[in-house]
């Protein structure tokens, strides 16, 4: 059963959320006093709010997917964020949206798939789970990512400069940057080597920071000693951080996959970072957003 394309609202004693059927995108997240936590999508900076990335994260060379000698045009981060999902389940505290192949998706991505996105709000935690199923007879290569933009500063006092990203563990692997949307061949030292990042405009002057390997499974964001957010991503092996200099938002992006490395021209199914879902199988990708009365630090 599918239901009409209206936004869905979820609420608990701590949080409220609104999800739009276009892209199955989280478009509003508020605390128990009605204060916004999510970026509002002002196109003067960036019109997105929390788009879902499927079936690619980042870009492909020339925005083309190469499969079995054929080329298919697909833009950065894939088509899910621009697709109308069906609402297939709605109950207090839970909603499930579904995307199935269409002529438009097949022109970009010649694979059979089913994508369900479930939102569950339980107390102080909103969990978002994308489940990709393979109804076809061949392996399904795909990536899935989250791209939520949080207000920076959050509405709890303190300037942008007072905010911190507190990693679960210090991160030592070098990080990458996008180069025309592709993954840079060069790397640079990890800004979370101490386990703490004090984000500023300089960090994003050269676009996003891409953690191709990350040990942490959760990050806290806010002003130490004040309320804030914890982003959990136990099964997502990559992470992006992104903003625009001067913009009042910060994206904390758990990914399974990343852009094609610059100079790499291999067929899509051989692209590094992909999930390969066997015929009849499924794979889930999840993140959580939790409100904390004090992020510590």
C-alpha cells in the first residue's frame, strides 16, 4: 500500500521531525522547546537540508556510469535526493518511504533495486535506516550516504567558534579533499588527530574533508558544557564534513562509499567503496541523531 505524497511528522517528548516525500528527506528537526536543529535550506548558501545519497556518493568521471560498455549519465550523489518516494508505512514514531526503479532511474543506473528509508523517533534519538534490496539476478553495486546539515551555531548559546566536533576516538588516517567532485589522489593530515575539531571557515576553504577510513562510530557536535547532538554511524565506513565559508550550517555525513578517485576510469562495478548486494539479498545503512543535554568535552 502506498500513501499520498505528504510530509510526515514524528514527535516524542524530546524531538520532533518532518520528512518530505521528495528524496525521503528530513526537512525539519526541532527540540522539545521548538528550537530548530537542522539547516533550513536557504538557497543563498545551499538549498539542501539532509539529502540521501544513492546509488553513488560523490561524483563519477564526467558524471557518467560505465557498465557493460554503455555510459549512463548520473549527477553527483545520485538520483534518490531528486526522486519522489512513496510512503508505505506510517505510525506514531515511525515512517517508511520506498523508491523503485523507473524509466528515469534506469536511464542513469541500469540495475534492479528496491530502496526503503525508515525513520524511527524514540525519545531523544532519531534513527534513519536505508535498506537496499536486490531483486535482480546479478550482483547489485551501490553506495548509500547521509548528508544532514545542522545549524552552526546550534540554538544553545555560543558562537560558531565555540563549537566543537568531539570524535569517539582520535583519527590518524590521512584525509582527502574533492577535486572537481572526485576523490583527491593526494592526502593531508587528519584534522581529528586529537579527537577534537574546532571547525572554522578555513577548514572548508577547499571544500569537504573526506575520511576514507574512520575509526569513530559517533561524533558529538555543539559547545562543550551545553546541549548538542550526537551523530551515530556504527556501520558506515566513511565520513564527510562540509560547509561553505560563512555559512551557518555544518554537514556531518556518514557514508558507505565515496567519489571515484581522480584518474580512475574503471567500470562502475569495479569502483572502490561500493557495497555489492547479492541477488535476493539486502543491505542496510543507518545513522542516528540524538539530542544530548550536555555534549561534555
